[in-house]
């Protein structure tokens, strides 16, 4: 299938590459189909591109790459729709944001994805995680692509 994007132009993706977020995401409830794209300039960075809204692409990373002891603590019922055989097998991504001072990770509301079923969900952790975890030491590496 072909999808139009404002950041990447026209992309051809397989239907099997589409990730389904049945409930959407916080603030993006109507965006339910996404594709995960690698960043050509930075191997740590990915882009979650909405297939139905060309202007919406979220920069995402594995939070454990920057916060090695990061854990997602949520009620099992939050993950029920993902049909995970083992919760540890889920792909966890954090959305990046940029402010005047730095780039931040949203550790409070990560994206949890079952890569086998291609179903994802944004969850709100029950632990006291920051919404804006600063990546000050990595700033120069991110300037190139973000």
C-alpha cells in the first residue's frame, strides 16, 4: 500500500507492516494505523508514522537505551488487548519531544506493541515516571536528525 507523508514523501509499505492501535493514543485517538520507520541518520531513532494523517509522525526510541533500568508498571488489564504470551516480549517505545533546552522522553506514557499481532497500545504507568525525562547528554547526537 502507498501512504503519503509530509516528512518522508510517498512510502510503499506492506499491509503486514501496519501497527494497529485500536484506542489510538493520548491526543491522537482517531489515529489508529501506524507504520514504524527507521531513521536513516540515527540508528537509535525511529518514526511512528500515521497512515491516515500525512502530517503526523512521532519520533520514538527504546527508553531502555537511555534509561537502562526503565520498567513499565501497569495493571495486567491494560495489556489484555495486546494478547501477549509474555509481557516481557513486548516492544516498548517512548515518544520524544523537543523543547528550547533539550530533547525529552515521555516515560510516563510509553507505547507497548505486540510485534507478532501488530497491535499496540499507549499505557500510563502506575510508577512515578517523568513525562519529560531530559536527554541532555545525548543532545548533540540528536541534533543531526531530530
